[in-house]
C-alpha cells in the first residue's frame, strides 16, 4: 500500500467513528430517555477521546509527509486531512473531551430552561460551555483573533472582518426594505385556525419527498429544534409542529431537507472521506435556504402547496393562490429566527453575530446575555421580548458550543442569492415544474453544480464554478427587493 | 493515582464505548433506514477496532500486575477485567472487526429473508457469520472444544458437558409431561378475535410499569424481534404485536422488562464498570423468564390482567379469570419459541442447542440447516414446519453470531425455578399483591437478591446466596408438573 492509501484507510475509519458520534447526538435530541444524560456525557467524552487520539495520531504526519497524491481529488483529500490534523493537534485531549461532555449535558439543560422560560437555569451551563469554547479558540488562534478561530470550524478561510464588511453592506438595505414594508398599507392575511399535527406531519413528509429527500437513506422525527444529522447513506432530519403555524413545520422540513439532500447527493466515491461532507456551513445553509425560500416560498411552488394544504386541511381561510403566496411570505416582525420572513431573518442573524462576538471576546458575560439580547432585540425590531423562549433561549446553537455558526446562515443566504440567479438563468421554464410540485429541475441543477462535489472545491471556487462569478450580496438584495416590493406594493 | 484507579479509569471509558456500540445495534434494529446497512457495517467495524485495541491495550497488563485491590468488590473488578483482557488478546483485531461488520450486515439480510420466508436468501450470509464465529472460537479454545469457548462468552465456566447432563435430566420429564398434557381431554380455549395494535401497545406499557420498568432510563419501541439493550442509565427494550395474539406482545414486553430491570437495578456504584452488567446470560434469562412466567403467568397476576384486558378491549370471549389463567398458559405445540408454553419452550431450546453444536463442530452445513431443522422439529413436536419464518428463520440469534446463547434460556428457566421456590417461601402473601397488579414484593425480592449485585458474584454463588442451595433443575420441573398438572387435570 502507498502512504496515500494507508492514510485514506485510516481516515475512513475515523470518518466512520465521526458518523457514530453524530448519530449519538441525533439520538440525544430525539430518542434518549431523560435520565440518561449523565451517562451519555461520559459516552460522548469517551468517543471524543477516541476521535481526538485518531485525529492527532502521529502516523498521520508521517503519511502526509510521504503521500504523493495524484490529480485534484487526491490532492484535495490530502489538503483537508492536513488541515484537520493541524487543527486537532492544537487542542489538548482533555479539553476536547471536557467540551464533548459539557456540550452533551448542556443541551438537555437548555431544553429544560427553554421549556420553563428560565434563562437563569441555563446560564451556569452556558458559562461552562463558553469558557471551554474560548479556551479551545485560544488554542486554535495562537496570536490571532479568537472569533476567527471558531469561524474557521464552520467556514474555512472566512474572517470576522470579511463578515463585517459583507454584513455592513447588507444591513442598510435590509433595514431600508424593512422600513418600507412596515410603511406599506397593503394587508397580507395570516393563517388563523388550528392544523392537526397528524396532517402537518403527513404533508411534511410529502414535501420532503417532493424536494428529493431519500427516506431509504434517512428518516424524519420530531425534535425541539429542527436539524439535519449524518452523512453518506444515513442522513436524518427532524422537524417540529405548532398547531396554529403549519408553515413552521413545513418550512423547517424543507430547510432540513436542503441540508440532507446536499449530504445524500455527494458522489458515493467520496463516502467516508473528507470530501464526503458539505464543504462549509455557509454552502450548507445556502442549500437549506434556497430549498426553503427561493424554491419553497416561490409563487409557483406555493401555488401547488395551496392545493395540497386545502386537500389535507380543507378551507384555509385564504381566498386564492395569489393571496396564499403573500401569506407564506408575510412580513411578521416576530421573535423567532426560524419562523422569520426572508428580510427579518438576516437581522436576527446579525443580532446573534454581534452578541456572540462580544461573548467570545469577553466583552459580555453570560449573566448579562439575556438583558443584552432583549435590549438589542427591541432596538432592531421595535418589540420587547415577552419570554426567554422567544428570546435568548430560542436557538440550540450556543448550548452546543456552536459559537461562530450563526453568520453562516446569512452567508448561506448570500450564496443562495447567487445560485438562484444562475439557476433561473439556466432554467427559464422552472416555474411550470414548480407549479406542479416538481422541484427536480432546480434540485437537479443544485445536485449537479453543488451537491455531488462534496468538499472537492473551496466554497468560493464552488460558487464561482456554479454561477460564473465570485459571490456577492447583490443578487440576494435584488431578489428580496423585487419579491417584497411586489408583495407589499412598494 | 494507584494502578487500580488507573485501570478503572481506563476501563470506565471502555465500558462507555461498549454502551455506544450497543446503542448502535439498538438503532440498527429500530430506527436505521434500510439503505444505511453498508455504512453501518463500516461504523461497527471501526467501533470494534477501537474496542478491541482498548481491550488488548498492554497497559492493562501492567496495571493488572501492579494493582492491589482491596475487598471483594475491587478483587472482583480486577478478576473480570483480567478475564476480558485474556480473552480479547486471543482474538486478532482483523477477525474481530470482520465479525462486527458481518454481523451488522447479516441482521438486515436475516430480517429480509424472514419477511420473504426464504432461507436461501440468508444462507450465504449465515455461512460467513458461522465461519468467522468458528474462527474466533478456535482462537479462544486453544486445544479445548469450540462450543465451550463460545458458551463462555454468555455463561462463564459452563461447559457443553455440564449442559448435556442438565438437559439430559430435563428432557425425559418434559417429554413425559408434554405427552400427558396432549393426552388430556381438558379443553383450554384460545383467544379468538383481533386486538387493536394501539391497545396492545398501551397495555404493554402499563405492564412494563407494573413490573417496575423505569422509562426515565429507558424506552419501548417496536422491532422484528423483541430485545433489551444497554446498561446503567439507558436500558431500552423492544416488543412486537400480532393482531390475533396480544399475549405475544404482553409477554415479550414482560420478558424484556425482566432483562431491563436487572440492568436498571444494579447498584449505581458499579455504573460503567465490569460489575455494572448482569453476571451471565443464564442469570439474565432467569430474570426475564421469572418475570414473564412464574410471576406474569401466575394465577394471581393473570387475574388482574384479565380485568385490564377487558377494560382495554371489551369482551375477550373468555368466561372468567380462572379460564383466562388456563388460556394464558394454554399448551399450544406451536412453531415459535418466544410464544411457546413453559413446557414446550425448553424443547425448542434443546432443538437449537443440538443444531448449533452440530454447526459449530462442522458436522452440519448451513446449506443443510433448514432441512435438519424441519426434520428435528417434526420429530420433537409432531408437526411439519409450514414456512421458514415459523422454522429456522424465526430467531435473530444466529444472524448476529450468537452461537452458544440459546442454552442460557433453559439455564435461565432452571435458575428461575430455584429463585421462584425461594421467593415464594420468603413471601407467603405474594399472591394477594399480584392479584392487585402489584408485582413489587416479587420484583423487590429479586432486586435485593439478584439485581443490585450486578457482576459481584459468580452465577452459582449468586443463586446459592439467594436460595440457600446450589441450583438444580428439580424446582423447575416440580413447578411445571404442579402448574400444568392442575390446568390439564393430570
């Protein structure tokens, strides 16, 4: 065997163990009995110990030294393994295991605090998670900025400064559009009745299938917070239901299906290798967001969904498909990021981006986080937060130590804007298919341009290869202006 | 840290990883999407590699050398770790991983073959599993007999010769009792209607609670074959339903609850240590069988169950509680071990014991197994097997490489017989509680005498400490004679 083959054989097992670790997290959020949390934390700590030891195994260094990769695939595999090896070596095994254990315990505490609308219940555990995360960031960052080191886990080569520049360009136009919508006198009706859970879940499954989710390599369960989990041949998603808001369920499902189809669509040649996963969280979110919004909330597709919902639930209290399209896209200025319209969504992200940078920098303490959140929310959205589950406790991410993750949502929206412009140019008849509930021209285009490549290209190269130009925020802003301008008669 | 503390710290992580491996198997049989089997096999192989490396880590040898255990608990921990270390060292890592991968794939093939009543579909995979299992047995056995080496995984220190002697004493009295029952002209009615699945599952959960199963540290799901999985704070069980045979569901549940309560009831001091698991499969089966039979199928408890079933399902078509008791215990001479009455049950086990010894010894080939099964079944039970799912494909065990496991069921019945005699002597008023659906005097007695000790004593010492004498088959046979003699007026 060549050094490259030995390296890849070793890596394949590490990837398989990484999948096991991911499946344990899935289990913790869907199936695990309440009383098992302490034992699970030990299991996660032990798994992390195994993975950390493998990821820092000195043989990797020797194989990397000796490997002579041929062609772009092998070269990229080696580059990604080297990147992971160098990062892992900077983190002490004890710290890594402590983080795994604490994250595991923290998730359960967050869910309980959220249920009880009691941030104080969660604050001590979040303080622990943050302290360990900052310690890890310090190991990774060396002399560089802590936040960049964290960001690098989700969006390699992206910096806080780069995001600030992009978000700085986004914010004024988003705020301006928001102000104009709020000034419009056009009234868009909301749904105003209850929708049985069984029907929501049935239609949720139908939507997953309509977007190409392969249930023979996945499954759909309920969870407190929707997520997608796993890679390759076993990619599971979760959703949730609210009696008066079926869109919460449907668009959570479509969002997670976007993530899952990306993982399911990666070339099988890359199974259980570093190329066998989505290249960055920004690109991942671009897939979930374009599935959810540019396709799922399009006029053509909502026309089909209108009929499906009537068939499942009877009269929706909405006059016609055109009104339904506006209802789906209704500007609501609500508390919850995952339920937000496409304009507010990014403002929700920007709020979290600023707060988590303060937390990581040590400028904001966890004990002051709820007050800081509420103050900022009222400033940005003009409404006071009524309870913690509608505010600082709404998202799962920080409980799991995912600091540096939130900006990838808006980055994903930016990428999705670029991809959507290119996709529409390539598929002039797309709306006819969408109006019949057939997303395959769009999802097929994304499969071809994005999914199958896995981690083969960097995210900028990938977007540029798909769209013919470097990504910028302009297509997203133009799309939002046009869509909401029309709906609200601006 | 002392050598003992270092050893136990290392072992604790290994135990935690063992729990992860077990949870993956649970997932494979309950939640895993069909198309994930290939990837799962790689994950199982990788996990096995990790566990094998830890179980043979040379540091264990050094710690064992240096450890100075104090008192019976530490001494037993060290003895069990030494036993595991010596066994693991005999099995090459490649073989161990190949077995893990093949078992993982094999289970899915078995389920499919069973669904299609097609043994030929399963035979190639079973041949592979058997070959690898025999190879492993050869590594373990040295110059000794292969079957003893396998048996040792489930029932330490038990030998094929010892089982032959015990089963030799059992068989004639069982066959005699069977013949007398079949000669009886007393007619015991069977249930003869359908029972809705939702009701079966509701009552199944109620039964689990009635027997003390703690759902905050476990959960109940459906699976092709009922099983119990996990240890400590996360002990899950499965059950199954058949529309016309609710007893299948109820007594599968009670059986698995017996296993689960054993694991849940072990002293928390032993969590994630070698003492934190049931001491042998024979003792494990004694708990599941005594829960299911001596308690669950007792006149007193079935009296309570009769009322519960009427409340859930309405008229059962059974005249009264006394008739219902006979119906629950009805001698049926059926195909399926897990549904068999208490007399036939052991004959089902003896059939498997003989066939699997032939397979392991190389006297019987997998390709001839179905014919051998069918011939032997007709000889023992006087009925021809009508389809493979009622014959050779009914049990999951061989697909998972569990050769040497089946005899522990009858051993468990023998232990259960001993424990039941002692328990009845200690609890003269037990029936009054059982008649009210309260099993706690009996399960409490078992918790005190058996469960809490985990692996502290050898199985013979444990049974002897609980009952005051060495285990023999006499109490089981006396119990069966008395019970069935009365029901069938012999």
